[in-house]
């Protein structure tokens, strides 16, 4: 019973966080505006174009994973590695943060890569991605400081702007969500304490071996190139959507970079495909660049829903292909 409650909480808490933020952002929103914008102003061609970097980023991430697995003695089929990424992103929409488990599960099932070793390589990847995200956010903070300061200085007087943040109840909501995310991660990392000591020791050894494999990656320049291309794709899958709407097409790449940097931080909060925090950041910062609130809310709802549906379809297709490709694997 206790285990069932824990599993339910891991699925329900992220969903409640997303629902609370979405209800707050859209509680007085006229959804007829979305249908009007979708029918009369949306260039669907650009939304479909934004799917191309999504597809490409998954391929690049799958190829990069092969590089981190090779130093620990495993060479899974490239198709399995790449398709596992599509399955992972779709899984994260259904249950936040379960994608890493599904990725490792695919290679454990079809290529014999020990789960804990695979998970260790993913942690190494996450650290690299965190460094990239942090660096990108720092660059945006430096070069777009005037815009960001305007956002914090709600009075427009140049005085007491930061204090406005602390008077905003949403500041404490965000802090609470971050704390909750840290607690959930901490609990996840310490679950193994209740297992047998020998099993824990073996799992930790495998985990450590996978983690340190990063320093032994062959062709480090290729690993770095993959990483930069992956993050370029992440940026493009958001920025290209600007061209789908008349009220965002003139914002330019700098505005897209600022909003994307903020999104990269916001999605640390574990919700299905970033729902809630993603919408909050996009709506708020589009307003900073002069987009009307109703238009910004419509942009966030249309883009996020469109891409989420296709990520799910990509994941379902990848899962089907995995069954076909590995039909002879026992």
C-alpha cells in the first residue's frame, strides 16, 4: 500500500503543479481567442518546420549516448539508442522524469547494457547539459540585462525593482516548486538505502563506472559538437515558432534566446513536458517584448500543445519500430 501511494505521488504531484500554474495563467482567459488565432493568423507550415529540430536533436542525443557507452565496453545498435530517446521524451510527458528509466530499460532489454551503468552515463550527460544551460543563461543575462532589469523593475522608475519580485506571490510559488523538485530528486537518489547492501554496492559501482566514462570518450571534439548541435536544435524548435504568428515574427533571435534561456531553467520543475512553468515563462517574457497578454497566452498554448502531441506520436512510432527491429531479440 505504501509503495502504491509513493508511485501515485510521483505521478500526481508534478501533475498538480502543472495544473495549478496553468489554472492561474488561464483562469480568466477567453479561449475563443486561441481558436481565432489558430484559424486566421497561424502559419501552420512554420509549426511543422519546428518539428525538424526536435527530430534532429533526438538523433544527435542518441549518437552522443553511444560515445559515452563505448568506454565502458558497450556498443548498442545505433537505431536502439536513437529510438530510445524518442521513447524517453514521450514517457516524460506521461510521467515526468521517467524518460531516463525508459532509455536505460530499452538498451538493457535489447543490447544487454546494465541499467545502472546506463544511468551513470545519463547523469554525466545531464551535468554537461546543465553546464551548457547555465552558460547560456549567463550570456543572456549579460547581453540582455537591460531587458531583464525592465522586467524586474515593474514600477519603471529604476528603483526598488528587485523588491517587486519579493512582493510577488509567484516568486514564492516558484521557490516552493524548486524545493519540491530537489526533495523528490533526493528521495529518488536515496531509495536504494532500503535494499540489500550487496545489491546497493554493485549498483553504485556500475553507476560510478558509467559516470566516469565521460572522461574516456573517444573523439571528444565530436562529443562537444553533438552537444552544441543538440542545444542549437532546442533553441530552434522554440524560435522557429515565432514565424508562425504575426505578433511574434518580428521579435528576432535575441528575444528568442532570452526566452529560451528562461525556459531552460523553468523546466527543471518536474511537470509533464514542462507544462505550467513553460507557459508562465513564455507568456511573461513575451509580454516583456511587447506582445499582448492574450496573444502571448495563445502562442504558449498552441505551440506547447502542438509540439507535445507530436512528441507523443514520435515516441509511439519509435516504440513500435523498436519491437520490429528487435523482434528476434529474446
